């Protein structure tokens, strides 16, 4: 299964929007199967962006008790704005790399450029 960064971002947004401090069950993300969601939650956990407990049975695998880590909040804060996310994805496409680190760096650069265009004194 291929990694889908739009799904990863969508999952982080869904986790953040959950009432309380964690999601009890996996979220449903329109346009994606339960298997895709499970796989991407595993990737987010492996990347240190979420904490979650994996539950498996003979036929199913899922995550429960899903919460975002500090790193997850930091990444989401960089890519939350749809315009910034689109800019970061366009840059990643041009570079040919879809790593979390590159997307975060491209999003940060887009945020800084936007701040500068607004006349805000950021950076050096």
C-alpha cells in the first residue's frame, strides 16, 4: 500500500478535532478504506506523530486510544492551512520526495513567506 500524505494529514486533523484527549476508535475518513486508515495510523505512530494502542484479532487490526504527540501537533500546525499544504505538496512533487521532514520544511518555508508578505518580523 502506498503512503498517502493527504490521508495522513486528514487523520491528524480528525484526531485533533476529537472531543477529549484521545479518539477511542479509528476515525472514518471519506474516500479511504478502513485498511488504508489502519495502515496510515500505523505509519503516524511509527513516525512519532501519534500514540495509539494496536488491537488485533484473527481477522482485523485496528487502533484505539489514539492521541496526538507534541511532534504531531507541531507537524499539523505547519500543514493545517490548505494553501500552505498545497504549496508544500507542490514543492514535494517538484522535488520528487514525499517525506514528512521535507513536507514539514516546505510548509515552514511557505508559512515564513506568508508571514513576510504580511509584513511580520520573522526569521533572520
